[in-house]
């Protein structure tokens, strides 16, 4: 599938953003969809994931309580709400989809995903 992210921007600390990931296909055809971010000079970090079929949600410890992931089946879109933004949240945020079953212990691993969007930049000052 093709994935297109949107919603990034430059915001002040404490602000909020809502990122969107639109899929070219039905999100039910994926086993897991995740958001992975990469800050300058750092490795990619999985921050949230959702299993479209069961609606199970997963969050990295670093974002629990501030990030929320959900899906809109009619729009084949997955969203990531980011609240209480911090400078350390500055990164390129990528949406990814996995066509194979992903064990919970691997939902934050980039190797679990086979399709990727081009990313949307989030900058927090």
C-alpha cells in the first residue's frame, strides 16, 4: 500500500498536533500500522501502533499519556494525536504498515513493517 502522512508543523512546547496517515488500500488489509519517528542524528523510534482488525493500541513509554493513535475505517486513515509537545519530540514522523502478523513485542521495531510513507516533519521549539 501507499501511505501518505500529513499534519506536521512547527509548534511551541506544550502545543498539540494531529498527524494523519492515509492508506491507498483498506487498512483492514494490514495487520499493524505504526508511527515511527526519527530525530536528527538518532535512530528510528517506534512510538505508537494499532492493529486495525482488533483495534489494539500500543505506546512507547516515552509518549504514554501524551500520544493517542486511532483509525478511521471509512477513510482508511490512521491518526496520531500528539499533546503536550516537547522539544525532544522534534523528528520526522513516519507511518508504516505491516502485512504480516506482528507480535506485540515487535510493534515498535521498524523491521516489522514493509510499507512506509515519506514522513511529516514535527518541530517543537
